[in-house]
C-alpha cells in the first residue's frame, strides 16, 4: 500500500546520493558550501521521513508505502521496499541522527571535508536502505554498503589508532555477513524467491535446516548488535571514530542487528529461534552485566559510553527473545530510545572534546560552573540513559523487563541489576566530569554555541516526548509486534525439532 502519489521511499534513498553528487562538484576550497549542501540534504530527507510518519496508517500490521520494480528479472529478484511499524521509527531515527551528525561535524572536521560529507550522505542512503528492504538480496546489498563509508570515516578521520579500529570493524562485520549471504542463497534455492512477504507465507523448511540457517543470520546480527562475546570491535571503533561516526554507529548501525532478528531471522526460522533463543538470552544478560562492570573502570568517557551501548543493546535482545508482545514492543521502542540517548551522549562528548582535546575524565572536574548549558544537556542525556522515570529510557527498559519476567524471571532480575550498574557508572562519570573542584586547565572553557544547542535540543525534546507519551510509538508498533511475537512457542517448536 502506497498512501502517496509518488515513490516516497525511493526519493529518500536517492536524495542523499544526489546530495553527495552535488557536493563532489563544489570546489574543495568552498568548505562552507560543502557543509551547507550536506546539511540541507539531510534536512530534506528528514522532512521526507516525517511524511512517512504522518501518512502511516495506525492499526495495520502490513507493509505500507511499498514499491516494487524488477531488478534481476531472470532470477525473479526485485527492488522491493516498504515499511511497517517496526521500520518506521528506525527510519525516522536514522534521518534525525544523520542531520545531527552533519551539524555536529561543522567545526570538528577541517581536513578533506568534501570526502567526509560525501561518505556521510552515502551512508545515510545505505542505512535507510537496510530498514526498508523487503528482498533478501537487496537487504544484503544495503547491509554491506553501510560498512564501506563507516570504515572510511573511522580510518580516514578517526583518532590515532584509526586504521586498527577500521580494519577490526570491517573484518568482524564482513565475516558475519558472508555467512548471511550463504544462508540467503540457500533460501532462494529452496523457495525460488528472495521476496520477504512471499517467504513469510510460503517458506517451509525442515527444523534442522532452520536451525542452521538461523545460526548464519544470527551470527551476522549478533556481531552488529554487538552481542557478547562478539562486542570487542565496538569500543575501539567508537573511541577512534569521529564524533559523527560514533553518533551513527551507536544510534543506527547497532540497531541493524536487532532489526535483522525481528525482520528476517525470527519470522523465517521459528525452529531456529526456539533452539538458539536460550543461548542468545543468556549471552544478552552476560553482556549487560559484563559491559556494565567494564564501563565502571573506564577512564576514557567515550569508551565508557561505548561499553554502555553493549549493555543497553543486551536489553533489546532480551526483549526480542523472551518478552512476548511486551518485550517485542519494548525492544522496538528501546532501539529508538538508545539511539537518541547514546547519540546525544556521543555528540556532547564531541562538543567538550573540541574544546579540551582529551576524553579522560580525570582531566575534567568542576566544569558545570563554566559550561552550565553543556552540563544541563549532559545531565539530561545521562538520566535518559539511566532510565529515569519520565524520560524515554524508562519506558523501554521497564516494558522489556516486565515482559521478560513473565517468561524468564531470573533473567529479568539479572537485567534489573544491570540498570543499577548503569546508574553507577554513568553518575560516576557525571561526578568526575561536571562536579567537584574546578581543574584550572578547564578555566578557559566556553559553553555550547547556538549550532551545538540546535543539534542537542531535538534529542532532549524526544527524551521527554517518548518518556511521557510512549503510545506515539506503541500505537503504530503494536500491530507489527503482535505478529512478530506470535511465532510458535519454544515447546511447540521443540516437538517439531524432536521429530
């Protein structure tokens, strides 16, 4: 169903590429024009994504705004895109954070600005493509396409160890996605199609085949989440990435893994879900506790937030595999919440890093008196990450844990302990950075300027909007979540497996 008279999703995919092409024709010396063109392009795509939201029909679980064009007719493979309640808010998150990422790069990037902005725009197309693809091979193409610009952003504009971080990120992601491609080919050969809606109604595979195909998809998605113990690439990538790279890596790219489970692996392979869900749930909880404990001993604030991402993504995995309808809805909401709060934290770390060129918390202290606007934004972002009632993080985590408690109470209790640890390490960071005696090396600090405030303000607004009015998301998400959560139960599928 396409509610508008023009191909809205395709327009969103093409617009950043056209913006990147336009940037290429701007002379290198005209840096302001390059930045302005990139920003206006992301702002335009953000506006187009709002059309998706305001024209999305609530209460319907099917795909909307669908577009289908033959791609490889001889093989029956098509360019098929569309959205439902699952992908709608992730697309909105992607376009919002892309705009903020470009704005946050205004003064942070001073060398090879043209190449940087081209990579940002190409990556926006790739990220949106992942969340709107309704064909297995189209999904794979966009999945791989998102890897290239992010690796280049880290490797070309990152920190001192940027090449190591970029190579590690590339190797980890590529190994997982190679197995996913093999599994997609097997599905195509078995079903004669790679179209997702068709596969959801017609794919019939033996349980033992489902188990291994799920494993192939799940490994790629586990690396991307990242799920413990596949998380080791993330802290290096975050610490070395430029600020905008960290915003998009934490805010959007990590969500591709969780999205992949909900969109492809779980619906296509229910027997695989039943077989692997206990292990994935345990790894999710181990990741929550382990990452939180590691975050407690970090001295680099960017590394601390990176480990917090590992912990918070564990809650999303817990909701997906244990929470039923509550957990699934909460996981989708928490994907958006985590993108907003962690994106804000990385953006604000970039703000203060531009002024002091250090990320070590011991180099700060007492700066709230010097930069009260920054301090206020930072406090609110931390409270959102901790899950303070009234802010967005509380609703998502509470819903996930409530759903998990009905099926796996021990895991829910352990997950709750992780929230306590999160409050510990994040509030410790607040104390070290903002309060205490003023370090005289920070006496010259200046507060956030208008551009930085404009970048942070929308995120803070959404902290409160989603915290106080979560039904803005749930009303559109729940019909899709009901279908995703209605897969065969573990007991039912275990009987199939045993046969």
